[in-house]
C-alpha cells in the first residue's frame, strides 16, 4: 500500500481508476482532514461520490445498519467510507454490505488510513521504518490513531515507546516489545520521530485527566523540549492539535515539523487504498 501511494505521489494515476464506481462517505463524527482527504482521493481516482453528512442518514430514524447497507448496495454503491463514534461500527456494517467498507476512524478503536499516512511519512523521511525510534506522546488510551500506528509500526519493525501519564497510558499497554515511559524529557534525546496526540476530551471519563496544567507541564512540546531532540528528529501530529496543551507555537518553526507532509500523504494513501480494494483485490481473497 505504501509503494502504491508513493507511486501515486510521484505520478498522478489516470483519473478513471474508479470510473463508474460509486463511493459513499458516511461520517457520523466531525472531521476536517480525514473527510476532505477521502473526498479528494475519491475525485482523483474518478469515483462517483455521494456524501451523507452526520445526522442525514436514516440510521437516526431507527433503520438498522443492515438495512442501510442493503439499501446502498441496491443502488450500486461499491465502497462505503465510514467514521463513527462507536468502536466496531465499520465491522458491523461490513457484515451486511456486499462491497468494501473503509474505516475512517471508529471510536477509540482504529484509524487505519491515518496510520498508513504516518507510516508513509516515516518511510519518506528515514527510507525504511525498521529500527526507527518512534515515541507516541499523550492520550494513548483513548487514541485510535495510536492503536493503529502501534500495529503498523510493530509490523514494520520500528522501536516504539509510548509516553504519557498513568491515567492516559496504563501500564498494561506495555507489551510485545512496546515500551512505556513517563518522563518525556528523558525520552526526547533518544527518538527519531515524535508523534504527538490530541487529548480526546470527548472520550475521557470524568476524573481520568489529572489537570490540563499538569499535563502541559509534563508533556507539552515547547522550545525547551524541542532543544532536547536529536538533530534530525521529526515531530508529527495527526491533527487537530490544541495549541498550548500538547504543543506550543515553537513547534511550527521547528525544521522537523512534518504535519503538512502527513496531511499531503493522506490523499495518496487513500487513493491507494481505494485502488487496491476495487482493482487489485477481491473481497473474499483479501478482506483487508
Ligand atoms: C484524529 C481522529 O479523528 O481520530 N484526527 C484525524 O483523523 N486526523 C485524531 C483526533 O481526533 O485527535
């Protein structure tokens, strides 16, 4: 998938890769980056696109997921891209949908295309991901981005450290070679890439977050902490970022800040996923 995305980034593919293929974007949660990125990717491979913004589908009127899937399939929809606050929603949808379902983020469970675009960003930077020292910082517990990244990074042999306070990063998350650290300052000199995460307020139970002041004091990336990073270290963030909480504006002037590259890579990764699903796989042979 990364190779396909890299090819698309180098040379735009023909705009008819998904000609006559209808894609529905079914988003039940706010989204700027992921939604726009999927929509652009769909346009660039020439799909027919229908967008169902939050609140406008009949699921709110009591229609079941299975009935929605049946209805969309009957109209010839081949791909559904979906984001939902419930973990597992895309998988339930996929059970009753004939075509392909792409998970654009489900609850705190997974965000696979975000992980792919992050991996592409790391690959472009370091050539290969094996052995690259990556630290994910912040609200790991509630982050679907972190969960999907850990899966991808492990598969490609990165050296992974999770950094955060106990309440947002329980000890139990250390396993299978994934390290946990509490002291960000001690980790900074030893990483090649730092992935900052947003605090997922909408998913945090009351009392779990100590205090934002505390959090910022211990984990916010600011000028002093940037100076602790190695010379070629990069800093990433999936967005949206909260200025003053997980980072200060000093980060935007740091030469290794890769946020814009991540966003740009997202379009190519999503084009690659669409092309792969529709043109290079059959659902039975390759359920990915
Ligand atoms: C993330 C998401 O929605 O999971 N954003 C994104 O897709 N780029 C991260 C977040 O909301 O913090």
